[in-house]
């Protein structure tokens, strides 16, 4: 791709967290994704960048959007793909996580995309494997490509992050998406507010340079982009708020709240969305919503990440 060849080669062998990346590296990924999207819109959806490469998707947690997006991204880049799910695998027979990954790598895998319930699992694999490792979400730690596609969608609509206020609403405590967004947005110069019940806001999160609010109505008027995070009932142990109805009343994005928001506010949600909880159907399907844009952009972000990691193979 033209933009890649004009720049110094990408040298980071693994993509594990946006915390690790510089603003320049994040921008590089966004620019490469934008080029892939431009080409697709001009009738060139496929590229031969990964021809001859094998991309393995190791998903130890259920996934629809992310797994499908990575598979399609690899195929768009002309790679061969291998899909792995934990159920029915040798893990049930006592094989270790690392041995499973080593076995799959030995089949000629060049890039391994990993989702796991344990924070740090992709980092662990990166220390034992020779192939590139790409984090597709590890527990409550990070989900870098989701953060990147959220950021890409905002940049596409707003152009610059200077002077922009992004509010992340909901289950910040259990959200790997929130952490990736915070790292990426702050590095690119945005102001970030996290908003939710006090029980779902991690202590000391302000040390990451974000502002904290427990009242969505208080920050709506100053917010340019609202990113509505799913309440992650499957990761919660205990009751963090009295009822779903109360959560929806206090933190759900409704048509009434839209009337009090900025005229050009963007509504994002990483999905899957719980209609009637984080967001009402009219807002999810309304003119301010870019939720489906996020899904589309996720394909190009993942194409960009895979292609950049592939660059490092020439230097390994």
C-alpha cells in the first residue's frame, strides 16, 4: 500500500494493548485502515498483502462480531485462516493453553489472533510463540482493535480529537473496551469522561487522566461523542445496581436525553447492544448513531493491524 511504503517499516511484533502504543503508532493504524476503506469503496475490496500467510483465530470466549470480522479481514488480505474454539478441543483433555497454541503454531501459523477470559493471556503467548500475536480481548484488560475502530469512527466523523469530549457510559469496571478507548483517546488528545454508577467505576481511574461523573445528564451538554458500554452481566459477581430498569432510567440513552445533547452528538456502542437498557431502539437506529459504521470500520481496522504485523516478519 502506498502509505505504508512511504513510511518506516512497522517493527512491533505483537499488538497487545493500546497502552503500549504511541500516538504515532495509533495514527499509523488509522491511516492504513482509511486506505483499505478507500480502496474498498473504489471497488478494490481485496489485497494480496497476506498471500501465503496463515492467520489462526484462537477464541476461548464466545464471539460473533470480532471473530467474524477478523476472519473476513484475513480473507480480504488473501490469507488462509484457521478457526479454533475451546469447546471440544484438547484443553478439555488436560492440554495446557500454551501447548494448544504451540501445536496450532506448528501447523504453519504466521499470525495468531487470541481472545481469552484471563487478562494477560495474549501477552503470555507472545513470550512463548514465534508468530505474531494480536489481542482480540483479554478478560477485563483491553480490546485494542475495538478501541481502534471506535477511535477510527470518531476521527472519520470529526476529523480531529483536539477539543473533543468523549464520554464512556456504563460498566467501566468490567469493560476492556473502556480501557482501550481511554488509552487511545487520551494519547490522541481527546478529553475523556467516564460515567456510570459508583459501583461500576474503578477506584483511582482518574489516574489515567479521565474525569469521573455519576450523572449522565450533568455531562451531556459538553459531550461530543457518547460511547455506550454494555452492562456485562456475565462478568459481574453480585448486584452493582438495584435493577435494570433503574440503570436504564439513570444511564440509558433515550430520545429525551438526545434532545438535551449537542445537535451533532455521535452515539457509539461496541455491541452487542441491549436495547432498552443502554440505549432505546429509536436512538440506536437514529441519525446520530454510528453503531453500524463501527462494525464496518472494524473490518478495515483489523485488516490494517494484520497487514502491519505482517511487515515485521521480514525483519524477524
